[in-house]
């Protein structure tokens, strides 16, 4: 496929916005970015597609989600003020009330939602990583699926670790150019220190990425610093021994060697200046999930400070059970507004950089891009395409999503799966969860 996509604006991100511009794609790659007239005249054999009043940008990246939980959108509204109860109800639904096929359908539906919102790459943490990898593959998205590991009990470390190693081996066997496997020790309150240490070593020796939840809640901070609170009580009820390290989550993860893996850490709300310095020094990356954090009442991560410190920070929807949408443009708007409400300075360009997490439209890059209409009533007039994109647009304005040169969403349809069949299955699953 050789196509020139043109629009009123192209945002390469590696260079300033270009007006009346175009992006040429051949096979999986970008082969030209520049003024439309120039691109069209140098590549006369390419098919030209014009989107008019729209913007072409590098594909959006959802750095932290759980696609398999898409069926739980809106399912936990009553438990949101009690994180412990929220996690419990979620775990029971996920493990006891959803069949393997429900999980697969749920993840695929989530991947469709992502493709529709211009998201080309997903960081997905999953208990059934095989299903999520399949879902991304089916919908045509790029991504890393991190196999989750749980285990707060030191007596079960070797058993739990073996389980993870075996699963990872299987996942590596089905990796594709677009979909890779990683590991995810769930969180400091669900995985004990020795197991965290082993998983960090595994990530290093196997050269796979590591993602985990970190510094998300007050309950987590209390558990680590003082050994009390809801999580401590939960462990005590299960007769699981816990010694509080007496430090912040970030320092704890540093002590255990987790930060040697340059992990992707979701949330990072409860961090002080020393923690931010540690994140910077170790090259850890942050998945900032402002809407999920706000909805669960966990607070606000210091997004502006992360940017200022030069930490690689991306945006994550987290699961739609706590958001309730997978929409990175909406997340970017919320992130910028929330940072400003807290006195931080986050411009629309910084928000866009976080939303695209290092992606850029340059010659030779993988052709991952999104086209966003700028002609909606809510977007006109448009004095600055980046500001209009961040502050007046959402994923619902996306008209085309391309991953590695393939159109995965266009003309209102996800191209590679049957959304009508999936929608019917989602209705079935939710009916069963509601009444069952
Ligand atoms: Zn999460």
C-alpha cells in the first residue's frame, strides 16, 4: 500500500506543525512528511487521500490499561470509595464470573475502543496475557502485554514465580512484530519483596519490559511506611506476614532492584521530590492515569514535576472500570487541566507529547498515525491546531487510525473484527454479571 494522507495540519512532533501538509506511507513505514504539494510531486504514483479540516498526528499511546476488564465498565461505581472492596469485587468478577471467552471478548472490545480513539499502541497489564495479546493482534494494534504476577505470601514465592516464568515462555512463543510480552508484578501490596526481586531479575535476564502499579493509594503508603491500614489488615486476615520497610514505594522498589529494569510505573501519586529524583536517575518511566486516580479518589500525580524533571511520562486510561473510557485525548485534556488546577504549568504541546509517548512522524518511522477531524461544532474556530486537539477534541473526533501502515479504523468501523458480534456478546456478559 502506498498512500499519501493529507490534511490541513500535520503534527510531526519531531518538528513544528506543518500547514496544508501530508504524510506518505509505503508498506509499514512513513516515507515522507512535509508540505502537501512537495510530497505529492515527489511521489506521483501514490494514492492521495485528503481529509481537509483535520490534523494528522503520530499514533496515541495508552501506556496503562487492562483491556480484559472492559466488561466491568461501570460495574463498580458503588465500591469506589473503598479501594479494598473495589479490588475484591473486581477480582471475584474477573476470576470467578467471567469465562475465558468472556475475557477474550472483553479485551477485544477494549482494543476496538482504543483503535476508534486513535490509539495505536497499548501497554496492557493482564492476568490472561495470552487473551490480551490475541485481542491486540485481532484488532491490529501494537502493544506490550504484561503478564501479571500476584503473591503477597513469602511462603509461596517459588510457586508463584515458576508460574510466571512458564506463562512468559508461552507468551514469547506467540510474540509478533507488533505485539510483545512483558511482566507485571501487580503492586507492592499484592506481591511480596522476594517475589518482586525475582521478577526484576527475570525481566533483566529475559530482556522483557516490566510494568507495575506504584505509589497509587494512601492504603499502599500506610502499608509500606507503617505496616497499618486496609491492606495491612487484609494481609493479617489471611495470616500473611508483613514487615513494613518504612520507606516510600519508590525507595522500596529501588532497594529491591525493580528500578534497575527501567520499569514503567503506573500512577506514582504518592511521590516526594526525592522519589522524583530517584525516578529520573534510574530512567524509570511513568504511566500517568489522572482520570482513574481522580475517580477512585486517590489524588493527583505531579505531572508537571515529572515533565520538568525530564522523566518519560505517558498517559494511561487504566481499566475502564475506573475511568470509564479509553480515550487518550480526553486523558491529555484532563491531565493538563488538573496539573494547572494544582498550580503546575502544562502546555498543550507537553500534553500531546505525553499522549504520543515518544512517537513521531518522521521518514523511516513505523507508520502509526491518527487523523482527527477539526471541523466539529465544538472545535471551530481553530487558531492553534495543538490547542484545539488537546483542549477541544476527544477520541470521538478520530476519523482514521493506522498501525504499521494498516488502516485499523476508518469510516466509523474497526476494520479487522466484527463489532456487531462483539457488542452482542458484551451485552450478554454484562447481563450475567448484573444478575448472576
Ligand atoms: Zn492498573
